[in-house]
C-alpha cells in the first residue's frame, strides 16, 4: 500500500507536534519556514534538491 502525501502536510504535522508537545514557540516555526523559503532562492538550492532526491530514493529503495 502506497500513501502519497505532500511534503507540506508532513512538515505541518511535525510543526504542530513540536508546538503542541515539545513547547516550541510558534514564531520559531514561522522563522524556520521563512528561512527555508529564503534558502530555496540561493545558490544552495540545487544541492538541497539533489540531496533531497537522493535521500528519498534511498528511503524508497529505488536507485536511479
């Protein structure tokens, strides 16, 4: 059985859990999200995308 969830939903669940159970302040979650958007527009974006794709392929067991 394969379940396909958008990454935003998964990260949202982690953020909600961090705020609810770990006591992380909501402004810190917002700050991290904004930093991620900023980072995606820098020269590091191709390296982050490549690392994410290879990590997903290793996790799924599908190697290109």
